[in-house]
C-alpha cells in the first residue's frame, strides 16, 4: 500500500447553502462523493473557489438549462480553515502517488471515494482535497467530522470551530451553467489545477501513514 | 426566511426555543474562549457547564411540547443525553467541551429545521395549507398548483374557502414547498417538481407525489437543493 501524506491546509474555502449555518454536527442524510448515509459519517463539503460550489449545486440539481438555473437562489459562505491531517488528491500525480486512482475522483460512481473516506478517517485524516467533478479545474475540500461555525473575526478555541461568514446570495451565472459537467458526461481532457495554486497548503508533510 | 406568520402559537413557541438555544450556545462559546485563553482561572469551567445544563433542562418541557416529528424528537433526546454526559465527564477530559458544543448545536439544528419547514403544524387543515403554499408561490397560476395537487382548478378554489381535513398529497406538497422556498424562486419551485432527478432514479418529483413509499426520498431531494455536496 502506498504512503498517504497528511498536510496542513490553511486558507479560505467556500460553501453554498441556504441554511442559517454552513456546518454540520449530525451525519449527512443523503449520499455524496465522500459519504454514504448508511455509514453515519459527517462530511463538510467545501470548495476552493466560489464557482465550484455553485457548479456542484448545478450538477446535483441537474440544471442543464440556464433558464432553470436562474431560478435558484443560493447563499455562499466563506470559511477560514486551519486544518491538519488533510490528504491531497487534487492532481492525478498526487492521487496516484498515494495509491488512489484519479478516475475514481471524478467518476459518477461514488463508491470508491466513499470507501476511501472510511479508510482515511480510520487513519486519522480530517479532510481530503480532490478535483471537483462538477467544474473541471475546480478543487474541493471535504472535512471529516463535526464542525461548528463561529464569527469571522473570532479565533477558534476548539478544533471543531471554524470562522465563517455569509458573502453572497444569488443564482449561478449562465457561463457557469454552460461550464458545469453533468452526470453521464465525460471529464474533459484538461490539466487539473493543483490545490496549492488556489489554497495556502503547507508544503511540509506533517506525517505519513501507510 | 419563512412564509409562516410569527403569530401562529406553535411557530412562536419554536421561535422562543430557538432564541433560548442560540443564547445557550453563545454563552457556552464565550465561556470556552475564556477558559482556553486563561486556563489558570479554570475553576469557572464547571460552573459554566452547569449553567448550560440548567438552561437546557429548563427548556425540556417546551421541547417536549414542540411540534416536532418522531425523528426530530429522537435526535433531540440523543443530543440532550450527549450534553448531560459531557457535563458529567471528568474535568481532565478535554473532549467534553467539544462534545457539549456539538450537542447544543444539534439541538439548535433540530429547532431550526422545524422552523424552516413549518407549515401550520400537525393540525393544519386544507385551507391553511393552501394558504401557506399560495403565500410561497406568488404569481404561480392556479392551473399549475392544481397539477401539483392533482385536482381540478375549481377544487383548489373550493379548498381556499373551505376548512376540512387536508389530503395527504396537499400535506406533502405544502411540506416540500416549505423546504424549496429557501432555495428557489416561485417559478423555480414549480420547475423543481418537473425535472428528472438522479437521486430519484431519474424520476420527476411530480410523478412520485402519489407514491407513499417515495415521500422520504422526495423530502431528502428537496432538502438537497439547500446545500452543495461534492458530487
């Protein structure tokens, strides 16, 4: 088995939600790429840019027509994360060097990623960076476990607290809808952007597990 | 962000609980910040936790009387047990603060969800539910509403003026609209019912409204448009 490198991730990430809170303390009730509701896990789905958060909504709601997408009214939150034990699968090289297939990260079949999440959590991972299947070249950060938000200007006292603030509300732009990759569409042949280029990801590996 | 009038007694009760739980959470966060910044005055930690417990215990009768589903009550009770356990944990157990905060937040989320999806309570009759739907869907044609409810437009007009036991489909549509109004324009809500969905095995919500076995899936699908996941 290949070695998994835990990194420290520090920076701003985004989340689209219309709830009055952007973070969860209870298990997710529906499946996502990194969680199966049967497993009772908690995943906090974030992205490294606003467009990817909205594209994930467009893809999951199957909004293939711009006229339909214009009727969505969604809030975007900004979160200031400072998390250790993050696994970086944001590029084919980083994923494959740690023993995980790049194709599974953008596949419509979530089972391999859900199983991988279970393994990573068991190894102590607190999050995973991965490509956005909805927006080619977008990057997601999924945090494992419960988190609660605190005011943007407040420093966290506990490791589960994340400063967060609501930054905008509206519909995805027409261009974003056209750029979104829907289910059953092939992932385009584009060079993925490294999380490093979008995010303040510490280069130094905290520790390795195998 | 709700179409329901705050004058409704059940809704008002939920609002009062929500305000109190918010207050408990804020007081707890302040206490944690002080305790972690000044561990030398740590003697206050137990007092703070006891105060949180007292305030939450005082809420129990209100929580029991609140208009909540069986599932919501189960979550609530589990969270209360977790908070009690956290408060009774050994002082050297540093995880107790996180466990207590998670418990408080779970209580808050249950109440918040009940408020967000409130449509007149369990006893709401068909006129009341229709009123709620129409308030959330201004500008939507009565024919479109009739299609959602699978009745003749004349029946919709009659229901608007006649009290009576609400049909199951009307209750379900009212509940779905109460969820969807947080993320969609009125036109978008109507469109949501017509679009095939992957999480409904390619089915359109409107085609599943008559199937009792699909009710839970429909509610989950509606809630999914309130927040993004990695897909």
